């Protein structure tokens, strides 16, 4: 499929080398590069210049929506649409509705944040190209797409080798 | 300075971790696993037959009768929901407290949560007596008015609490599994395995940007699950506490139920983990004796919290001056169900005291036996609360006993068949320790020289 971009990738076998390589790649002026690892590496966000994730805003807003949805549901069904007298309690028995409001807050916030992750990471994705199968186990990679500023294959290859890459290859990601 | 023990033994490299944890998924199952699976599956088939009888003939096959209208189904529901709570506690609460030791056991504990909630969920649905009408529990526009559900009832709060808990736990568990599915996919030798695990991994590729969002999501889900798990057993306790029945109508119930849930859940984690360590010896380097010891300490602590709750209930029954309340509690300990009460106290309060001794809390056979006793004790706790409060009604002419039938036994024993079948399948098909979470904590406890690099 055509949505994947061509570029060049370097592969490392040590965590500290990839972290350094990510710093250097960013210093060299590249902005669209991706650092790939099997687990979240401490300090990688700073190295790549990644801003704090925006997911908490989604959680907050959808949590509020869930809370209001719970309030509306319990109020409208119990006090408006068909009010039934249960043991002489008020039609709008707010304290009794709090558990429902609470659960819907959590439910809305949790599911929406997961949906936001799917959007942010562009998953699910069917059979995306894989630079190296060991990247999900014990190797690390940096991928620079061809359309990044200052893209020059020979220069990048030399830079990756100098930074300790065990392998450099032209690929698609 | 205090020296930290390593979380993972054996100087593992990153590749060793992937190899070790994926091994049970990639090799042919052992004879031991096959034997246990056949046993569990047979028990599950027996359970299905029992439940078919209960649905086909009616709830009267169980011992529920006037005045004991809540019996095995409710008791076992609360038991299994409680088991589930330790999984969320380990995966979410300990995550928020930055307890890195949780990493090795979190995945399996969460799996236990999901399966325990699934097992529990069946009971209230069948206990309605007409399970084919269970969709009435949800507020949906209907042709009866529309007549809405009663949002003032704790039983309805429970519907929302348990279904939200089941959904969020499953999502939390699955999100944790996604990067590990990608690992298994990339290691796959044949196309079918590659396709299935590839689909499960959602095309996860582990870029730094994705990890950044992923870690944030994990933190948020942990933050949401923490109040959720406390709310679930609080609301389960409301099923009892909001009624006006002496023995149920007490304000101590929410914290008492939550402590009991964590207590029983950790016992089940210990039971399962001792077996997993025997069945998959390569996991011994990841789930070490240190891990088991920490969990045993939690069992002893929560056991004493539960014991305090028992004592406090008794004190308040006397101090309140309410003679109905006092009668219920004296009857609980010295009435016809006194044997159940003392089973509960011995299993939950006395036996875990063994863990004061370091030697005992680090002994696998001892902790296995203690955890089984705790499980028995916690089932009896719910039996004592439910049945003894009901069997002596306000009018002595309405007094009765719970008419335990062999269908009650079948329902209780059979539910383990369902749980164990799911759990054994999980051990074979999913990576039972979080690969992506173990790798960052590999060097905890190693100094620069003894490092694994």
C-alpha cells in the first residue's frame, strides 16, 4: 500500500546508544524521524523532542460528559419521563444517583481515552511494514523518511555508523 | 543504604526476556498442562449441565427458600468479584504507587480479574430466576410505558458497577497486551500464528511517539481503575448495607468488603502463582520468592484488617443497644451456623498469622496451603454474612435454615471449572508476564558492575 513512506533506517543493539543516536539525529535537524523500540525508553521523549501527550484532555472532557450523562439519565427517567413513587423517596433522589453518575464517568473517560490512543497512534493498522522483526524484542531503530529536511542517504548512513549502528538499510515505514 | 533485591534474577538480556516469556506460548503444551486443562474442562462441562438444570427447572433446585432467599449464587458472586479485586489492585493501585515489583505479576493478576468477573457475572444473572429477561436490568426505551429501572436500588447500582468494572478491566488488560502481541507476531514461524497475533497486536510498531501516548494512557487507565475498583466492592456491600436487615445494615461494610476483597484476591494470586511457577519453571526468575513474600505480607495485613472488622461489628452490635442487632451477632457466633462463623475466623484471622515468620512466608508449600485456607475462609465470610443474617427472621415462626442441595455444591465447584479453563487457556495463548514492562526494570537491584549488559 502506498501510504507508507520510503526512507533509511539504522539499527542498534544497545539502549544507551539509541538514546544518544536519537539526540544526535534531532540535533542534525531532522524532525520527522521515528525511534522504534520494544519498550518505552526512559528519556526518549526528551531525546526526540516529543511533547507531552494530549490524551488527558480527552479523559477530562469525556469524564465530564459521562458524569452529566449519568445525571441526565437518572433525572430524566426517574423524575420526568415516568416518575414512579418508590417508598416515598423524592423523584429526583440525587444521593442515590451518585453511584450511577460515578460509574458512567469512569466508563466514558476510559473508553474514550482508549479510542483517543487508537487515533493518536493510527491503530489498528493492517500488516504495516516491519524494518526488522527483532525491533519488538531486543533491537532498536531510528527511521528517517525521505521527505525530511536535509535528507541525504550517504550522510545519514555515515552518521548512523558513527553513532554505533550495527546495520543501516533503505526501507519503508 | 538499603540494598534492593533484583526484580528479575539470572542476569537476563533483553532477548532472554522475550525468549523466556514467549516460550510457553510457542512450545507444545506439557503433559501437566494438558492434564489440568482436561480436568478443568470436564468440570466446566459439568458446570454447564448444572446451570442448564437451574435455568431449565428453576432456581428452586438450589437451597434458597423462605426465609433465606439469598444463597449460594449471591455468596459465590461476591466471592468471585472479590477475587477479581486483587488483580486491579496490583495492576492499577501499585502502578500509581510506583511499586516496580508488581510488573512480574500484574499481567496474570489482571487475567485473574477478568476471568473472576466473568465467572461472577453469571450468578446474579441466573439468580434473577428468569435469565432470558435479564436485559430488563438496563435502562432502555421499552413498550411498557416506557417503565424505567429503579435507580434508587443498590442492585441496579451493582449492574452499572460490575459491567463498568468488567469492561474497563478487560480494556486495561488488552491495552497492556498489545505490544507483547506484536512481539509474538514478529517471532512467529508460521503464517497462521503471524496473522492471528498480528491482528491482536493492531499493527503496533513501538515508535517513541506511540510509546509516549501509550504510557500516558496506561497511567490514566490506572488512575481511573483505582477509584473504580474501590467503588465496585463498595457498591456490592451496598447490596447488603442499604437494606434494613440487622447484620447487613452497618456502615462498616464498604471498607470491610474492600479489605476482604483484596485479602481473598491476593490469596488467589498466590495460589495461582505457586502453580504457575511449578508449571513454567522459566518464570521462577521473574516471579521470585521476593514477589511471593511481598504478597504474603499483604495477605497478613488485610487479614488483620478483616479481623478488626469482625471485632468491630461485634462491639457495635453490643454498644448500639439494639437488641435485634445483638441477637444476630450472638446467633452468628453461637447459633446453628456457628461452625461457619468459626471456620471463617480461623481461616481468615488465625491462619495468616503464620506469615509473621519469615521462613514460613517464603516457603512455597506453606503459602500455597495458607492461600487455600484464605480462599475457603473468604467464601465462608460471604456465606456467614448472607445466610446467618437471613435465617433468623424477626418472627420466630419464620425461622428456617438454608436447605443446601447438591446443586449448590455443583454451582460452587463448577464455577472453578469455568475460571480454571479460562485461566489455563490464557497461560498457553497469551504472554503471562508483561514483556514490554519487564524490560525497563531489568536492572533494578543490580549495581554497575553486576549489571546485565
